[in-house]
């Protein structure tokens, strides 16, 4: 990038908010995947009008922009593959409003999700989306990727809570979508279109989300199994009984051992699988649901059930689930996190197929994830510096996606497409569907400025 363009960027956001040194730019070259791409410059805007000026400059100079939050993504969606501007939105971190009366909040994109949870819960309210990276990930990134999390089984994903957006378009115009009302059917649903668009259709500068009253009670159950299939079948059985837990998570033996070695939480390392189940609601409903869950788990050959009611006991159990991502890398240095998702009824079959794939390609494939909504997380542990192993891994990834689609599932439940899954998009959408997406992108971003090379 030439010095004149850098000077113009500094004039917009001030010198200290533009990084040009290589060692600084490298820090914004990666996300939660093993993909890399060093931006030509890193820019930290403070408000919508600064972003407008940056986008107009980018169109004028034909420079690509790569919007970025905290960089915790698992699909390569924020990686600046073609140089250009890494537009980091973490300075825009204000919680502008929390309305108890309207059950909504207005936030900037750089607000960290855990901080937002804490602020709304102080007022007796509740924001359900809870990705595993909530301690560092941002609200804007969650909206761009349509993030989920363990509570998605009962409460849905990010798109189910976004009421309205302020967005800078790819041409540098400011647009508002949706609003503050629960019902809004004026025109096309642009809010839904932009939620999950992975930074390709606009830069999110303000988010209005709906909130819920905080549940009055909750209990968490750790259920231990001697076979993975018994655990998978238990998930089906719980749903069949009409109980909808807030969370219903599964961890296989490899995952259990990695977490225990990493965190010393007290997990049963001889178990083949565990389920982590949380129910919430009124005290009577929670008591009734947990009793049904105990009965179902016992009928499906569980070895033991531990029920936690106190906050500190529940937190101990949830530390195990949150530790998974960092714990499993002790097996191999490179982690490929997939999130192929199947209908809930097909979870046992998907588990069988994943085990067969791991055996066929001789790879480490721990299985964990949100079993309640069919969103398993088969993570492949490998070494990107081993070409022979990586060739097997690539074949395994293809088979994982094929298995999910064969069972009526999807390529991604919550991580997005980014660069990791884009070669497989036509398998799910077909040629016509993929072309439809391309036409939308071309119509709103004729210069292909925003996040080029992603999704398609």
C-alpha cells in the first residue's frame, strides 16, 4: 500500500490507530484456524463516520477491506487473504442502552459477549447466545457469523435475537435495518440477510438485540456413559420425552481425557462419553425436567448422574466444556474445528460415521459439541507440517461434510463458511443457489471491496 493511502487513513482515524509495521500486522493475520494472511495495513475506526470514509477511500483505490472483531472465528472469515485493510472494530465497544421496558439492548460491534452478558444479568435480564469464545469474542463478530453456542438447543442462535442493525454498505453509505419492535415485516428481511453474511455485504456498526427475563432456576447434570452410542441414543430419548434442556452437550473419551489432563476438573477418564445437560425455568419446571432426564439416562444405560444446583458446582462442570478447545491441542499442534450439523434424530448415525472416518484415515478425531441441536464438533488434530497426514485430513474433511449432507444436515451450524468450507458450498446449495448468493454480492458490492475471497 502506498504512503499516500496510509497518510489518508491516518487523517481519518489518527496516526496511533493505523498499524503498518510487519510485526504489528502479523498479529491480525490469523483467527482460530491455521489459515494466515498478512494485511497491508491495520486500521482501528472509532465510529460509523470514520468507517464511511475508509470504505469510500477503499472503493476509490480498489483496496479490499477485511472487517474483524476479536479474531476468534473458526472458518477463516476475517483473514485478509489479499492484503488490503484489516478493519478492526474493537474500539467501538459501547453498550449504548439496555431497556428493561422494551426487553432490548443497543450495542456497538466491539462489545465483548461475556461483558454484555454480565451487564444485562445485573438487571435481571438474559441474552441467550453463548459461544464458547464468549470471554473474548465480540457482538459484531457473533452477528457476522451468526454464532450459536450450547444454549442454542432451547433458545436459538444469534439471528433469533437481532432486531435491527446499523450498517455501512460496501459503497460507503449508512443503512438501518429492522428496528426496536418484535414484529417487523417491512420489505425484505435485510437484518436476517446481513446476520451471518460474514462481512461480505456490509460492516456492522450498531446492533439492537432482544433480551429475555433471566430464568428463575437452573440445574446442571453430568451424565457418564460406558459407550458413546448409549450417550448419543440418550439425546434422542430426552427429546422424545418432550424435555427441551437449555443445553445438551456431548464429549467423547478422547475429549474427556484431554480436558482432564489440561484442567484437572475430576472428569471420569475411563468413561467412553459424558453428557452435560442444563435445564432452566421455574423451580417446578426445573425439578420436573431434571427428574425426567434422570429417568431417561438410567433407562439408556448411564453409569452415573451428578446433579449440580449451586452456582459454584455448575461452574465447575461448565469449566470442563469451555476448556475443550484449548485442551485437545495437546494431541497435535494443528486443530481443524468442524461444525457440520445433522437433524437431531440422526446424531447416533453421525457419531458412527465419524468414528469410521477416524479409523479409515488414521486420524485423531475427538467428538464433542451441541448434541441437543445436532451441531457436533468433530475436531481433527493434525500437524500442518506433515504433508502426508494433511492429505489424509483433507479426505477426511470431505467425508465428514458428505456424511452430514447425506443425513439431511448442513456444512455449518455456527462457525460460518469463510475460506474453510467454501469449496463445498455447491454440494449443499446447488449451482443455482450458489449463483443466487453471488448475484446478491455483486449487486451490493460491485467493486468486490468487502471481504473478498470468502464464502464463494
